C-alpha cells in the first residue's frame, strides 16, 4: 500500500471492528458505544498515521475529519517546536499525533421536558450531532455540533416517528431555528453549575498564564489549586494572534458562545457552542474550551487561551464574576478574578 492510497474497507475495519463504520453515521452510533472502546474524533481535514510515533517514519494511512477511531494507547514520541510529544496508537494501523484527535465518548441521554423557557444549558455527549432547520433530517442541515460544545435549549418536541428533538438557541443568529436529536445532549443540573470555592475572597483568587510553558495555574492566596496545559496565540502563524502579556481582570463570562471572527485578518472560522468563555481583555481575549483541536501544550489559538473543555469548565466555575445556572452571560463592571499573563 502506498502512502497516498485511500483507506480500504479492510484497513478501515482493522481500526476497531465492523462496528466502527457506524461511527460515521450518527444514527448508528449505539453499536460502537456498546463495545466501550477509548475513542477519539479526527479534528483535522486529514490526519497522517505513521508506522512509528515519529514524523519521519513511513506514513501508512490517512484519516479524515470526523472519523471516530479507537485509541489502543497513548504514548510519548517525537516532538518539535510545533508539536508536543503526545501520540496515540490508532487501532492496529499505526500512530497519529494526538493534536488531531479529540478524546470523545458516546453517551446517549434521556430527553427531558423540564426546560427553562429562557433556555437550559446542555452539552453534546457524542462525537458529533447534525443540526437541522426543523425537527426532521429531511430539512436543511445547518451545522454539526461537536462533543464538549455547550448550547442553550428551550423546547422539546417529538416528530411523527416519536423521536425527540431539542430546539437550540443561537446567540449569533437568534432569528434562525435550530433542531437536533435530543438524546445527543445532556442538560446540566443547577448543582453542576454551582461555583467552586465561592467562600474564597475575590482578591485571593488569581490565574497565572505562562506563555513559554503553555500552561496555566490557579491560586487561592499562595496555594496552587489547579493547573492545566493550554494553547495560546500562535503569533508565528500571524502576528495578530499574539496573546498579550500583562495583568487583567475577568469581566465577562458566557457558558456558551457562537464564535466567528470580527476581522477577516483573524482568519476564517465558524464555531457554534464554544464552551465556558471567560473574557479578560477589552480586545476579546478569553479562556475557553476548544473542541476543534487537541494541541494543548503548544501555541495554536488566534489569541485566546484554549483549554480542554473540562479544564475550561473548572476555570469558569471557579473564577468570578459568579455565574448563575440560568445566566447566558454575566458582566462585572468592577472586574472579577485577576489574570496575569507572563
């Protein structure tokens, strides 16, 4: 097989058994979920699989965006200035760099009718779910939402076949209705969205961002209480992407936001449901979850501080201003948690 040959059916099935083919079809994910493997979604347009965890090794295959593949193990391999040493063994095919593989699960949910009329916050719990203009797959597909993204939902309906659908609110295009299968979303309880360490005074909380090390740490007074790998602005790709150094305060928070560039020089992207957003500059620099890459530990963003969604959620719940479960955004004129970017 040559490096540029397409993935054959036999090679594809080697990735994790015949049930893996179902991962490309959202309506048939249950067979794969039942086998309970460790899964990852391919986030890049194409992802190379090598014989060894080394970029100079022979390329044995390509994977494509939104393929869902089993991960046999995680390991340390070659690294360079653009990529960490994090690699994954993909089935029995070979090794792919972890930056292009989003860890995912397949957890179907029981739809609920008890939704706030102003919207209840929910997260996607499958690798991806397609979103339509109405509650039927016969309508125009508007978007694809990804695992870990968050969305406001305000209505549950059932179609003629009895399938449950949620209506999704969109902050960027509120005039357009969006509908998606309800069993792909988990609605957060109020308890899950309760603040972390609310008894600690605002002045004793701070977040330090270390650009050279691509990590952050959260402190209560002088005690480190949290640490995570991050991806900050990739100024080598574009000088405008630099994450600015200095001292700031978190002033605006949103648990979900549809992000698009306000300036075309900042690239072209369209990302509904960006989770756990905490803005700390007047130029829209923020902490937030990133589901479109897994490159934490290297600069990758357009200036924001990207975290894995679960890490971004911790920062969101721990930092001030405090967010109520029903708040779609919260602004603090005096500012909240102090942020120091070094």
